[in-house]
């Protein structure tokens, strides 16, 4: 099965400033997921924002930017998602929400997601994770119950995503495995069920206008 790991930071630092902490967390999680999934890292730096936001589904197929088309294909082909985000004002990364908002919920629907947050402080981005649950549920990729939080990520991980020598590797791997194994279980269950019945047959995707969501009385 395939999993996309979204790195939720677009901040590009140059020396002497530290590199993005999210890159370290993502590298660690990619290693943990490797036994269960074929993984792909999605880095917002590879998908620069436009001056005026226009979601991919608002373009005609002929006019859709090629980098958005390729990413949408990856999203649709994936069986699971890992959302790695720092915390901005008690909320998820704007770089991550901006990127995800380009695509319709039908691209993510009926698949699970795993929330992983981090910070250089003591909370590990936990407050961002609260809002991410609602956001991801609306996309249709329901988050598994186990969330991963990495406080003091600059001390926990080396630049390459490996745990620092001062860290207890057994405990961190065990902690992370709870989330990744839940993701695998739900991804396997959803993948099997999609072969049994087309989920969009009973719950069609909204493809034309927001009014499709309206109740009959409207």
C-alpha cells in the first residue's frame, strides 16, 4: 500500500538559521512507515503557491498546472496519509492547509490519516492537532485515534531524522508504532472494502457546486 507523508512547512532557512524541524520529523516517520507502506514525501517547497489562490479542481483539465495534476494523482492513488505539522497560533501550518485545499475531498475520501505534530517547545504542537482532526475529517481522510507529538524536536532528532544519541530509541519507536500501526490497520481495511463496494456509489462525490451539499428543503 502507498502512503503520502505531507511535510507541513514551507519555511526555507539559510545558515546560520536551523533547517526545518519538519524535515527531521518527516524523515523519522518515513523510516518507521517503510515496513508497512511504499512512501512518498510531499514537500510544499516543490509546490509553490500562486499569487491568487485557485484550487486545482477550479481549473479545466487542459489549464490545470502540471505540478498540481501530478500531486492530485498521487493523492488519489494513495491508501493513507501522514500529516506532519508545526503549530501556528494554536492551529495547523498554513503551508499544509494551503496545499491540501487545492484538492477535492473525493481525492482523500474513505482513507485514513495520521496526525503528527512537532515543536521546539514542550507541547509538541498538540494544540494544532486539535484543529487538524476537524480539517482532515472534512477532507474525508478520517484521522486515526493515536496522534504523534514531538516536543523539543530539535533535541530529539538529528538533521537526517535519526534520533539523537541522548534519546531512548526503543521508547520513541514504540510510541510512533502505535500511530503507524493504527494507520496501517485502517488503510488495509479501507483498501479491502473498496474492492468489495465502490464507496462513491452510495455517497457520491461533490463535483459541480457547493449546493450539492444542501438538504432537500433548500
